[in-house]
């Protein structure tokens, strides 16, 4: 028994959706795996928010990630560079830590007067 022609497009759409979801989750799990390498195996690392997202027409994808860990809150930029567009990279995955707990990110910049004292 063959499939009815009206079900073929629906099947194709569903397969494409499943493939794209699986592909996206593998990129995200690769990023999370690279981030977890910086922490002890027993340290919980949880993605709490995705900020800015940049996508290129060549498959490039970068996201701003905010994470909660056993050591506090962290901010990372995670990027995916497809090997078809970036063949000379050693890895298509990149993570860069932007902030550390207690760091200066998000705190006010203190101005100093000419005599070296802090401005009010």
C-alpha cells in the first residue's frame, strides 16, 4: 500500500522540522558542554536567558547567554561557525566568557576628579 499524495508534503515538513530541532539542540548542547568544562563536574550550570542573537546567511550563529552556576551568574557569547563557510577553524563551536561573578560588568563607572578623588 502506498502513501497518498496528500500526505507526502506533510511528511516532508514534519521530517524537516524534526531535523532542524535536532540540529539546533546539538549546537546548543555543544556550547553548554564547552561551558561546563570550566566548572567542576558536580557544579550545576543552567541557561537562564538568551539575550541578543546574530545569524548570518552563511550559517553563522551567535547568541548572548546568561547562566546560573554553583559559582554565581555568568554571561557568555556562544558562536557556531559552519565548516562549509569557515573551513580553516579547528572547531565550529566557540564560547567566550564575558563576565565573572563580582566583575565590573553592569556596575557603574566611577569618575575621578583631576586631584584623584572620586566624584560624588
